[in-house]
C-alpha cells in the first residue's frame, strides 16, 4: 500500500475510497504520469479478483467533489481475475492497461445505468487476456441487439485515442467452471490449507456441522461466493446419495455461435443501425489476434468513421490475403489521415489490385507494410502500378522472393534496374532502395543473394527466346500433338477391330449399348416361354450350377445386360409325379434357351445326352439358336458321343475359365444369332446316323453312348427301360420311373 506523499500536489487520498482488500495487491502513485492525478498499479494472483464496479464507486465519490483523472494498470499472474464490463466506463478513468488476466462480466453493463456514465477513457491497452463468457449472456445480448444503445455499441468513441487489443480470446464457459477458483479463494480467506478441486473429497467428508459452517462463512464473503457455495452443497449431496456428481439441471447452458460472438468482440458491439464516430482515435491495434472472424474488417468499417486514424495494425493475425477494406482504404477510411497499415508477419502471397483513389489528406503518405509474408513473385510492372497511387508505398521487403529461371517478370525487372531513369522519381526511388536489401529465397543455390545484383550467369539460364523461336516451338508442339492423337486413334481402331466382339459384349452388358451393324437384341422372345433357359447338367456338377450359375444369373444384384434370368433346374422346377422324359421335353420347349454344362460327367450321363438331343431338336423347330454350351472343363473327344462332338463343332461354346465368361453368357441370352441352323434332314442325319460299322440292325437305330456301353432302342430293351436304367446315375427314384412306364414314349 502506498500513501499519498506529503509534497504531492494532489489534494485527495485515493485509498480513502478504494476497497481495503486491494491493499494486498495494489499500490497508488501520485504525480507519476504527467497527464493524470493518480496511478493505480495492481498485481493479481490466482486468489485475487479486481472489479471495475468497486473503482466506479470510489471514483464516483471523488469526482463529485473534485475533478480528477486516474490511470489503472492491472498485471495478472497465475490466473488473476478482473471483472471488466464493456465499455469499461468509470468516472475519471482515462488510462487502462490490462495484461495476462482472465476477464469476467463482459456484458454485465448491457442495458444498465452504467451506459450513461460519461466517456473519459483515452488510452486502452489490453493484451494476452481471455474473456470468460457465459453463453446465456452472449445469446441474450444478440437476441436483444435491436435495443443496443450507441453508448454501448460504440464504446467510449468520443474520447478514445489509442486502442490496443492484442492477443485477446473469447471462451465460452459454464458458470460452475469458475467455482474452483472462487472456492480456493474462500478456503484461503477462511484459513484452510486446502484448494479446489484437489481437496474437494476431503471437504465432502467433513461432518455436516463443519461443512454447513464453512458454507455459511463462504457466503458471508460476498455475492460472488454464494453461487459457488450452493453449487458445492449440491455436489456434496449428490455424492452422499451415490449419484453422479454434477451441476444442477438449471445450470445447464447453451453454446453461442462463434461467428456471432466474434461479431460483438471488436471495439464495441456492432449494430448495423448504429453510427459510430471515433473522433480522436489515432491508433487501432488488434495485432496478434488469431483467428480473426472472416467478417472482421467488414464490421470494422460498417457505419463507422475514424476521422483521425493514423495507424491500423493487424500484424501477426494469420491473414492469407489483403482484405478488401484495406486495399481500398481510401474508400472505407476516407476521412482518415492514414500513415501506416501494418499487415506484416502474415501469410499473404499477393497484394492484389489497389484502386486509384484520390488522396484527400494532402501530403500524408500511407505505407502498406507487407514485410515477412509469403510474397514470392515481383515485377517491374508491379512497382510501376503502385507508383501511380499518390502518396502511397507498399513495403514488401523480407519476403521469400523466388529467383528461379522461369520467373520471366523478375528477369525483366533486372533489366529495368539498370535504367536509372525508371527510378528517378518518388515513390520509385523508395522501391529501388527496397530492392537493394531484398534477397532471393529460392532456388537454394541463389538463397541470400541480393536481387539487384543478379545476372544471367548467376541464374545459369539460357537467353530469352525470340519471337520466331517461340513460334517454331508452338508449331512443332502442335504438329507433334496431332501426330500423337492420330497414332492413338489408329491403335484404338486396330484394337477395336481385333477385339470387336469383346467390345460389343462389354458395351452391351456393362453400359447397355448395342452397336449398329451387329446382332440384334433378342430380348425375351415368344411370350409363351416360361423360362429364359433350361439347364442341362450332370448330377456331379450340381454344386457349381446351384452355387455359381443359379446365384449369378437369377439374383438381380448380380445380373448384367437386360436384368436377371429365370432358369429351369430339374431339382427345383420339374413337376412332381410327371415322367422325367416328359419333364425334360416340356421344360426345354418352355425355355428360350438350353444351357449345356459340358463336363466329363455330362459326357457319360445318358440323361444328359437325352437333354442335349431334345435341345438340339428344339433348335431345329424354332429355326434359331437354342443351345448355349458352357464348357465347365476340358472333355477329350474320345469321351464324346457323336451328337456331342457335332454340337461342339456346330455351336460356339463358352469356357468358364474365360475372364469374360459371365458377360458372354448374358450377351448370348439377349442377342439373336445369325448362324445357320441345320435342317431336319441334316439334323436327323447328323444326330441319328452312325457309321456303317456301328449299325447292328437293318432298321434305323438311335444310339446313345453311356458309361455302361451302347444301348439300342431296338435291341430288346423298351424305351422306358433304357431311361430308367440311366436314372440310376441321377438322384431320383427309379421305382417311380418304372411304375410310370406306360406314360413314357
């Protein structure tokens, strides 16, 4: 505590009005600053709280009796807290500097009588501070924005001269978040060697009498302790009931839109209907503030005038470009005698266009400081364009200039540097001086070299090409490009001709396009057909048929071309109780196609051969391709019957091992084949006529090779007996077959 010196010219003792609690962390000095009567310096630690309201009450009593001016300097350590409602009005307070503090009650004076306290603050300097905002309070101000007075929105605009607001952040908090600090302070003031939240459990374990006494003593410390004391009581009660300790439901708060919070965090609360005139403001410094709201500069100038602003500082704010409001400062700060716009130490890569507006302030020269940014490209035309702006200089020194060989503008600049007449007048003289200290950053071999001393040898670059050379290069490039296009088209044409069938198949199955001059789409054929295909296969191949073929063709998710295919499978679709041969004949007749699953087992099965012959006969009747042969595995010709060998020669078969197998098969279902189908006579001759040495009877014989030997329908066995004998190779009841012999052909 500092007492008023006996030789001080001041006729008042400030301590007579200040709170006695401040004596532990504040000192008062008189006649130290020439422009104030008294200076209050405070060093706050974690347990200290300084309130502007207390200063208002003290200065209010003094100002009513004498005309005084006071400066306040607040320095916080280890979380010292300052209650500082915007716009920080207090009678006689002309200077305020706050450093490294946690700030409270930002919106406490909104719509209160404090707004009517006359402006007095001339100097405001705040840096490295954090506003602790309650979201409910912020939302309340936003929701009632139409009621914001100009005194609150503009702050102390009639007196403020210097505004420094650097590295200031806003953080939304819940009310209970600050209670750890408050309760720690209470414990210290009540002489407990405990702190929160480290010793909260010990406090909870106190007896009810001791805890209640502590709570009552805490509340007696002041209003700020009441809320936290009640909250602590609630936590203890929850813990005793074995429930999860937490804040009462009525303390839950909402969050605030960050952009809205930023909108009201500049010099004053921004209101689009409020006109603010900062009559005496000369320095506006919001450097080191990251991030800036994307509309920060729009809010800064909207409905706002700065008739005496000389310095605008937004260095170290991570800007990526020069804001429009800064590039066109003579529009947005039209009445300002701007001397310095500081955008140094940012991430700006280019300046952009600066419109040519008249200077309304005579001989005042404005400097746009862009040092220590990321500007890499420079040119003589750029400096020349800037020089056309009256009383204006752009400072791009200390930027990482690229001196690579492909920087043609820089090469031209090197030529122009040698011409002194280009730099004879201002501000070109200034730019020439800047160039003398600018250095290359890239490429590595030129890093650190002075730009104005570079030459072609240093670059190790070839001379600039002539116009004729450029035309030759362009002509050659065009010719080479056309040749490449022709060659690529020629290769594509050859490949398309060589693989035209594969191309046609893939276009149809993958993108549903049918090329002209090719087979026509067959679609579903006659309307009386029930199935798309009957599947003829040996019992040994059922796993592949049921597990792969059926699943791939019938499920819509796997289908290609014209959609899923409906198959006829004897294990699923044969009519129960109907003779097998009738089932075969009727199923083939009711199907658009018959799929032959060719394998060694198929070649040895008489039932499979019967299905093959019936399918071949159906092809003759319909005069169209009915058979689709799928080769599941290689079958030696020696194992094939004459009918099977003739089918393999007559019809194109599809190998399962083919990478385009499923596309080829689906294509075969939907595209008509123009191959010639054998006539009935040719069919009979090809199918049922054996060689001379194979005929054992003078009558025409129909032979079927089986795994047991040759069985002739005229050899003494009835047709029924032949089929029933062969049924032993299939999973059917042969007794049922014989019982139905009267129904067989």
